């Protein structure tokens, strides 16, 4: 018992010492979403929750500015960013809005880090050498893989239904895209298309943009169900999947429809969907770990731009514990310092390893 207490104390003391030896710096995060849950879901507000917890571990002063899903507003936030005198700025290229921000911020010689949605190669080619060099790093999830995996899993789940239609009839697929410009949406659709090409039993009947919105998805799906049969609904995020489920329930169709989305949004209890992929909500925290290591000259040059396959299925055990901790705002009990390059035995960043670092001090249990 005493030995266990000593180990726990030593681990906690090591984390505190780790934090105290690091010089503080300031990061401004331009969050493209809303501060609170909204029709497009809670994903972006949850990204900030993870970043706040990581910033506390890593001795980083974090300031978050919300663009409220407004591309025009986001493109004109430079003055507000500069007021905070940040050492680094984290941008998300939502709907292509980050391109002009990078050009403007580079004139102030402030390094930029791209998170979750990067600037595509065509746009990067339009940046000057100075503007391009201002992008110190980037971190994006593998959206192509998750788009493909989601449709494959939904198809397999549909085939396991006892009340599915004749196996000789093609399955009608409806896709709900986020938008036409955001990298995550484009790459997820690319994965979907590849999955459809590899499965001749799947028939693409419609693809429509729902702008990440539960309400827009609801309206579009309800209209589509009036004129055609749909067997599987693939959604680029969970909010649209929830909207699709609401439309399906209200339409009272007499056959099964399998619905899946992406984000691991905390379940909408009124309209639960069949499958969700997520975990990338924690990548904002990893971006701060990378900036911490860049700032301290620990992160190798070849590791400063990363694409990671972090997505996990909502059918895995990790989903329940992860979303429960998010819902209870218990993220402070993750130890984000365990993923730093300053440690010889650092952990690779994954949902499984993140769960390993979770520990509530005995005094708070």
C-alpha cells in the first residue's frame, strides 16, 4: 500500500516538475466553430476543452477565438489575433478560410500551426516563401481512411440485419457531405467513393451537402425518402447523422436504414445512430504537445507535419470511457506530457494510449 502511494506521488511530482521546467508561451487558437453546442454539434467546443486541459499540463497560455462557422468573420480575425501578442497561432482551414489568415499573420512574423484541416497543395503553391515558412507544423487525421471505413462497416452491419431486403438487390446509399471546400469533407467523400467502387452491391443514389447541420440534414433526408428508397445513410459528421435519423423515424419507413457518422459527438438520445467514428477531437491537444516540443527544439523536422489515423469505432470499449470523461469534463486527469518528445519512453498519440494516462488523484476520488 505504501509503495503504491510512493509511486503515485512520484508520478505526480514528475509531471509537476516537468511543467515547472518549461518556459511558458502563448498560443491563440482560432476555433472555426461555436463555443457551445449548436446545430452543427459539439465537436469544435470539445476540441477547445481538450486543448485547455493539455495547455495546463504543458505550461502554455491558450487563448481561443471562435469564428462561429462564419468564413467571412474568420478571414478577418487577424487584428483580434495580434492583440493577444501570441508566440504561435493555430488555424483550421475550415471552408478554405485559413489561406488569407496565413498571408496576413506572416507579416507579423508569428508562426502558424495548421490543425485538422490543412491548406491544399494548390493553395500552398500560391504562398510566398516567407508565407510558406511561417507554417511551422500541421496535424490532420486520415479522413480518407475513415470515410472508406465508415461505408464498409455500415454495409457489413446492414448485411447482418435479420430483416434486410433480398441480398440480390443493390443497397441504395445516400451521402451527406459537410461542404465542398473543407479538406475533411473532401477527403471523407473520397474515401466513401473508393469504398463504393470496391463494393458492387452498393448503389450511390444521391449525395447532398448538409453544411454539417442536423437541421439541414433532417430536411434533405425527409425530402429524399419521399421519392426513393434508402438503405444506408453515410454522413460526414454526427450532427447530420442525427438529423437523418430524425427524418427516418418521422417518415415511418417499413424497412431498415443503417445510419453512421463521424465525430463521436455525445449521443443524441432522441436520435441515436448505428455507428460513429471519432477520437480526432483530441488532436487539438496533440497540436499543443507538438508546439511544446517545437518551442523546446525537441520535435524532429520530419515530424512537424503529420497525418494520423486516430479514428476509432463507437463499437469499441474506448468509446464509452472517452465520451463519459468528455461529458463529465474530466479531461484534466489525462496526462498529456506523456506524449512529449522530451521523454525517452514517450507514448505514441492514440485513444488507447490516452486512456492509459487517465488517473484521478486519490484526494479527489
